[in-house]
């Protein structure tokens, strides 16, 4: 279950992300590969962070656990004050839809949609109001207007 760590706290947390002793192992017995071994980190709201390292070092696993796309074997993941290490897949999906944005390495764009349509698609799928002028303004700011 997704739960706010402190119900009286404002809607936004000072911490964008907190991982506490997060462990993730793939495989079992002699084939086990430890991707994350007790990882702890805190990222403040409004910060910019790059995750770097060699192939196979656990970068993708870290990001997938942090975003609720994969569940850690142990430890705690808190995003904007809400714990993500419990709850149903439906609850995680709703939380991701409302609060987390993704840009995948392969982009996963739909070729039949325009840049603007691809950009606002997550809002549309979430049933949220789309401000086309604001979307155009943001795309222009990043050189995609």
C-alpha cells in the first residue's frame, strides 16, 4: 500500500527520493546476481542527479526500483514522502501516473503522433486537463517547438 510517511505534511516533501538499505538480487543459488546491495541515498526536491557507472553496475535496477517499475527484495523506497515498497500494482501505477515522469533510453514514442501529442499523452491517459498552449511553450523552451 502507498502511504504518506506523515499525513500532516504538505503535499510536497523536502526529499524527492529516499532509498534505505535497498537490495535487489536476480536469479537464485549459484546463479544469483546482486544488482543492489543495501543501497541508501537521499535526493532533495528540486535537485538534478546523474546516475553513472559501468555496464552491469546496477544503474537501471536502481532507477527501476526508485520509480516503482521494479520492487526491491528488501529495503524502503520513498518518493516525495510516499513509501512505494508496499501496495498493489494498481496503486503503484496510479502513483507513477500522477507523480513520476520517465524518459526511456529508447524514448518509446508513438510514430503516428506529433511531438506535442506524444508529450501530452501521459496527461491524456491519466484523464487530466491538457493545456495545449503550456505544452507548446515548454516544447519551445527545449527547442522542440
